[in-house]
C-alpha cells in the first residue's frame, strides 16, 4: 500500500517538491558555510519525494547548534519551502482523492521549517536514533 501511495504522491506533488528542495540544496551548497544546510535540503528532498513509510523523530543529541541552525534555515530556505507545501496542500485538498495527500503536505511543513535536529526513519522503527 505504501508503494501505491508513494507513486500517486510522486505524480501529484512529490516530484516538484523534490525539485524545490534540490534547488535549495544546490543554492545553499554554493558557499562553504551553507553546505550543512544544503545537505539537509537534499535529505528532506528525498523524504518529500517518497514520504510514505517514513517519519521524522527528534534527535536527543541535538542541542543549541541545531536551534541556531534552524533559525538560519528558516531565513534562508525554510519559509519558501513551507509555502510550497502550503500551496500544494491547498491545491490537493480541492479534490476528494487529493485530500489525504494535501494533509500529508501539511504534515511536512514543520520539517520544512525546522529540519535540523530531526532524523528520518522508517515507520516500523520510529524510536530508532543514531
């Protein structure tokens, strides 16, 4: 079932959201300081491309640098990626079939705003951390 949902997601919104994260990652990797943010964008982009079967959990070892990094992320890329999720979610909620996918888009907004200090894990092991 997860595969079917992921394929439908890929067609309806996953591909263009992935391209947005890819663009953000490339732009952030232009500077040496932005490379960690670019890597985070690539990581979340893969999650936005194929989200069903995965979830995010907070890392217990993430501290103050994660918080500062999230503020910088929010200013550099997070707000417009969140706007992309909002626009896509609203567009998907217009149709009955798209409502679950629109809701899934809304669930990705917190991750797009504050990605640092989170880890993407399979849903069958949501308490696994590194």
